[in-house]
C-alpha cells in the first residue's frame, strides 16, 4: 500500500461524521479537529446507544443467572466474543479471551505462557519500536526467571530491520514479539514473514495488534502468529475492552492468571479444577456493557468495510504527509513505505508539548510526548514528538485546518 496524495475517491465522510456525536463539538470556541485517534478513537452513536440500552433494558450479570435478564446479558457478552472471533478470523470463539485491552492481554501471556517456561539463559525477543506494553511485561517476567529481553533494531526510516530480527531468533529465544503497526511511526511490520520464520524455528510469536485492527482487516490464521492482542477503545469501542487471541494448544497448556468466580469447574480445599478456555482466563465480572458496545463497533466497521476505510485513510495520510513536508524545519519520524495513518513529527526549535498546547487552543487535538515508547525516543535521540493520528472520519478540510494552526504556532514559537 503506497502513501500517495491522489485524488480522493467517493467516500461520504460527512455522512459518516454525522454518526459520531462528539465530532460536532467545539473546543476553546473552535470546531474540534480530533487527530488523536491512535490514543483512543471516538465512538459512533450506535456504540453509545448499545451501551445505554444494555443498562436500560438488559443489565444483569453474565453466566450466573437463569432469569431472562441474565440470559440476555450473557447473550450480549458472548455475542461480542462471536463477533470479535469473526472479525479477526479466529478459528474458534473459544480461542478468544476477553480482556480489558492489549495491556492485560500481553500481561496474561507474560505470566501464564512465558513465566512458567522461562529459565536463566532464555530470552524474549521484542523490537525497539514497541509500546511499553510489549516491553515491560517481558522485563518483569525476565527478572523473575533469569531470562533476558532482546530488542531487534530499526532503521532511520522507522522500519524494522527484519534480517536482524530473524538473526536474533536464536535457540534461547522462547517467545518473539512484534507490533503489527507502530503507534508512533505508523510502520506496518511484515508479520506474516516473521511468523513463518518463527514457526520454522519452533518459537511462538506474539503480535500487538492495537494499532492494526482499527485500520485494516486482520486474519490471525493467515498471519500465522500464536498470540494476537487487541484493544477495543481504539477501534470505536468502549474503554476497558479488548481481547487476546491465542492458539488452542497454548490456552490449554497455560495455567490461569487470575483466580476467582466463573473460571472454575469445581473448588475444593483439596484442589480446584478449572473451566475450559476461554472462561479459564476470565475470572470475575467482566465489562459486560463494554463488550456489548464493542460488538456494535464491529457492526459499524462492517457496515462501511475496510476497503473503503483503508482507501480513505491512505488518501488522508498521503495528503497530510505532503502538507507537513512543505513546512520548513519540520521533521517526520516514520517514513516506511507501508504505513497506517499516524504521523509523528517535530519542528526545529519548538517543544512538542508547547506546540500541542497551542494547537489545542485552536481546537486541534494531537498527542505530544513519548507515546509510551521510550526506547524509540532514545533511538531518535528526542524526548518527545508530536503525533497526528487519523481515522476514517477525518477530512481533508481538517488536515488543512491543522496545517494552518501549525503554521500559526510555528510563527509564535520561532
Ligand atoms: N497506545 C497511544 O499510542 P491499552 O492501554 O492496553 O488499551 O493499549 C496499550 C497499547 C499497546 N500497544 C500499542 C501499540 C499501543 O498503541 C497501545 C496504546 C496509546 O496513544 C496510549 S499510550
């Protein structure tokens, strides 16, 4: 997929925007231009209404009550599992653990899959471009087991050096990890190729899919990985929702991470037996309303289709990149040929946070900071960047407004 600023195809973005109530608000007296979608996406009315209707009409706990409300709540929650499984083409709904998000999903793999297997001298391979959620859990379990965490390098354009990654898949590596799409650079990593090489070496691969699922169709079977972690709130769903897809053989071998209600078969003081996956990993009352909302989010994506979404987002990415490149002294971080619509940048002589604050006063919401990717900031030798991250409900006019605001800020700070 090339990043070009071609003529826009017909995509009724105004009709789509009308589905997102928050997009019509103003901020500091200016129309909101929301370009912080990699942080969290906005929600269509159908998602908000699904959550609302759950609490108004069907609120009850799941998998416990035989009464009508309990059955309806369970159907809503389990229905979300079915939809998510289809959404990422999981071979079975029972391979999908519903979690609070990618962070919980990765920690589940760290403590339940990795820790019991790791011993001194073993290693976990990750990359320099990861979010802390795909670094710190590995450091924690490495510290407990005497294993080490290795990080595969990237180049200046923000691409993973794949040959180096594969070279680092040495026999002591017990788990390999990689983000599907970088939250800072937008780089799309060649997950299929990496998975194929991991399989040849008998090494399990975990993919952080947080920034991929909002933008592209994901097929975990075609990717060929072992674990795929996602977050619901970046893909139009409520906060506190997400999932871990894992191959059945791993889930069956993994001990539970959290203990409590709903994850057991029988509890005795002489020993407890556990439910089969996925419930073995879902102790306690889950975020039922959140998953009902996430199911509505998937319906929304499917009503538009990823082909149209991807085409529009790529046009926006190309246009925004081109406009930003016209600004003297502006440096873009992340120039891989295949990118999702995330642009990190800095202006010579200006602090990222000052710029984000001044942009906010003009109604433009972008993120500034390290984006939970310290090692990546260390690689580029910068403390922070500004990041504009786009969604399919953004428009070319919003990008124009962003550029006008940026030029004003530049003038003020120079
Ligand atoms: N990134 C951002 O970039 P949670 O908080 O569990 O929903 O997602 C964590 C996470 C994991 N991996 C990647 C690649 C991510 O981008 C994120 C979240 C946000 O603005 C917040 S740091």
